C-alpha cells in the first residue's frame, strides 16, 4: 500500500529562537526531520510532503531533501496566510498562518493515499511510525479512518520549561473520547506533575504529540470546518485552527471513531534551545545501540 508522510515545517520557532527545523542534531549533519523521514521510510512510507513557507524554501531544500530525494518521493506545498476561502479577506493585523489544521489542508491537493501528519521538530521514534503504519495497513479500500499515536505524558516533557499537551481520553476499546489542551505542564520540586489548568496529571496519561493517521476523506471535513472557523475568527489575529479542533468536531458531530494507538516511545524535541544538547546526546545513544547509523543517508 502506498502511504505518505506529511511534515508540518512552516512554524516560526519563536520560543526556540530560530528555524529549529533546520538545526543539526546528528553527527553527519542530520536534522530531526532526517530521522523522521528515515523512520517513516523504514516503516513503509514511500512519499514525503513538506509543508513549508516560501521564504525558507531554498535553505530547506538544500539542507534537508537533497540528502534523501533519491530514496523517497519528495514533494512540497506552501502554507500561506492568504490561503483562505474566497469569501473572506485576510485582516492587515494577521501576521501568521492559521494553525496545524490549516497546514494539513494545504497538502490536500497532493495527498491521494493513507497518510500520517507530524511536526517537523519532534523526534517520535521508530516504534511510533511502525504503529501508525500498521494501523493504515489495516484500513479497507474506500474506508474513512482516523488514528492518533498516543504517547505517555512522562515521555514527552522538557527539562527546561513547561509544555502544552493535548491530554487524550479513550474508552475501553481505545477509541478517542476527547482531547483537552493542558498548558504549563512541568514537574515541581517534589517531582509532581503540575499544570496551569488541570490537577491530578499522571505519568501514564496519554497525550497527542501531533502524529495523526488519516485517509484522504479527512480533507472534506477539514475544509468544511475551516470555513466555519474563518467565519467565526477572521478578525481574531491570534486564533488558530488546530488538528485537534477537527478531531473534536468529528467526534461530536459525525460520530467518527478515532483509534488511539498507544506507544511507549520516548519523544525528543527542541521546544526550548536548551533542549538541544539532550536531543543530541540521545541520538548518540541510539546510534551506539544500533538504531541509527552515524551517517544516516550515507551521502557523505
């Protein structure tokens, strides 16, 4: 089965202080994106679509896809603040695009097969991609299916500041019930998990790290929901249309069953610049363990 990896790489990287998508974390010039593409390709994904901004296109192509475009089909689409329904005009005070749901919708014209969508700056681990791939392989032709790879909260924290996470509730059959965005999650001095808007967080709470598995039918709903979002939020300069917004509407309005695909993978990311040495160290440990090679693509 053909399967596509969609990578959202148009973010500004404001908290990190730069374009972290292009930062080097591997011994032979690899970025987090390299490891994601490598893991996805090993799990059976044969096409990758990058969602980027036009202003980073040249650097992105020279530093990223030039290393592996002979090993996997590579395509680009461009997230643009002006890409909204024709009934509306972008207010002058709007300074950035409209969020992850808007980004995913950008890829609709070039996605015709089951796919996963991920963040560019998250290292999910090989098991997470294999879990998503196996889920997509079980889908029947023409079926609308949706899945979320759920990480344990304890495996997704930063040592250098608080994080926001979508806490997932699922029924006994592993079907998603709800996603609640929780802000300011960190461990206090006693080692207890605390947050800004929820008490009683547990290490094994399942969280979304934006690794979603879909069939292309998702775009029909995404387009409809985006139209209503723009109708309600066109004059709010900070509003964003998130993938979990789409999912929650599918759950409540369409009765869609979204499967939670549990993984014990350790997430690594660079939410803050101080996170980078830890990510580099973990890559070195994974190379030593034989998970990766020291020269991932063998191009140097």
